[in-house]
């Protein structure tokens, strides 16, 4: 019997129907990028209102695609953490209401654990034990995993997430929102050593990250300290490309170094990587090189399951197997979840 999964943690409204065997029977994602573009970032109030408009049509589409009736569902699962409060509320209230109306059990999903589960969905065999990196617009977190639901948090960003830094650099260069894909595209033709940007905490033994100093270094390379107005800056395309390439290299160097150190330190043979920034081609290439060189296996989430989606909510099946259901008084937990 299939389950319905719902995702609304940030600015994507998504629902999926997952079959017993893990097959994707229905999958609908409504992105809000166009609504947030003019603000160069996700505006929580705008996101919550857009979720409210879209959540029921998105759920309806996923169920219709699956060709089932709500009666056929075994459970309704929803991401209740972490994320923007208003965004989370819309998904959680929708899930609770449908669970009550349709008399179905409710399952809660940790969005970060789901990002890592996207890697399991790409593999025939279990990927555990492994080190897992979630690298997205809101998070840069490293874990040791013994199963989809048994995770030890090793460290994470102490300020900006890697994707957030990509988005801010994109905004400084007027590349639109989200900046990650545009920065990465420009970087392909740039010189990765043109700017000596900082690789914060790369040599420190812990598994925390910091990207705000890098963001500031890029800013100073564009406008100089004290200047605010990026719109008056004139830069050639090749200067922009060099900046993007050097920035991307700094982010990727740190991510690759910390991941390969974690793999070695915890004696596991596999690294798995999920989240929107895992779409980045240079990151994928450098991780692959490192894995080949150091002799561990690497699983990166499939491209369409890197950014927010409800298919990765298939992790709910693992909770159902363990009898882990949520009550109808399920509340949201917006804060950073380890
Ligand atoms: O996982 P996601 O959809 O949302 C969060 O849970 O945060 O990730 C979105 C983030 C954005 O910051 C976006 O700029 C970044 O992923 N991103 C990329 C690329 N594609 C998406 N960053 C770098 N290179 C890319 N190709
Ligand atoms: Zn996400």
C-alpha cells in the first residue's frame, strides 16, 4: 500500500506517492523561485503564502498521477523539521488534516535525513555505514550514519550554509536567484587560482564549517570595504568568471577535505552527499577524484533529488517499518536539527 509524502520546509511545495516497493507512483514539485528572485533570497512570509495556495493542488496532482484514491494510502508523511516556520506549518497542518479526514496514520520526517536518504534511493544495496554530507541553501551538516534513522551529528556550519554563500555571491554579481547554478556556470570558464580566497577551518580537526568569511572576502574583491552599492560595479565577464571559479574552489576544497577526513577518522568505506549544492558539477568532480584517490565509494544524490522534493520522503517507509508514527498534535520544529 502506498504512502503520501509532503514537503514544504523552504520554498518548494512538493508531494509524492511512494509504492510499497519504493517505486515513485506520483511526484509533484511546485517551485517558488520566481517569487523570491527580486528579493535575492527566500522571503519567509511570501513562501508561506505561496505554500498555502499550492499545497492542495500539489497533493491532488501527486495522487492523480499515482492513479489511486486516498483510501488506498497506508500513511501520510510530512517534513516537520528543520525549515522556515510558516512554510513548515502549511505542510504539517495539511498532513494532519488529511490524516484525520482520511483516517490514516501520520509520520514525521526530518528534512536533512531525507536529503541523505535520496542517496539510498539511487542504490540497490544498503549504503550504511557511511559518512553523510547535506549541503544545501539552509544547511551544511556532516553525519555518521549506521542506518537511515541512526545518525550521529559530527558538525555543521557555524554561520552561512554553502548554498547560501553561493546565493549571496550570485546576488553580488547580479546573477539572479538562486545564485548557485549561475555562479557554477560562470565558474566553468574562470581561473580557480585568480583569487586566494580563505578556506576557513580546513585544517582544524573538528567537522564544523564557516562560509561567512569567504563571502566577505568575495565582497571585498568586488567593491572594497565600506562600499555598499553593487549595482554600480562594472566587471568584465572574465573577471566575474575568475571570481566565481576562485569562490567555488574555496567552498569545494573545504567540503572535500572535511568529508574525506571524516571517512578516514570513522573508518567507514562510503561517503554519501545530498542537498541542492550537490548538483554542483565541480563539487561532484572533486568528490569523485578524492574518493578514487583515497579508495572509498561515493554516492551523490541523483540530480533531480538534490534540491527539495517529496520523493526523498520515502525515508518515512523506514519509520513505518519501525512503528514510529506521529500523533495528531505533531508540531513543527523550525530550528537547526542535528
Ligand atoms: O536543497 P535545496 O533545494 O534547499 C534547501 O534545503 O536549502 O538547496 C537549494 C540550494 C540553493 O542555495 C542553490 O543555490 C543551491 O542549492 N544550488 C547550487 C547548485 N544548484 C543548486 N549551488 C551550487 N551549484 C549548483 N549547481
Ligand atoms: Zn533541503
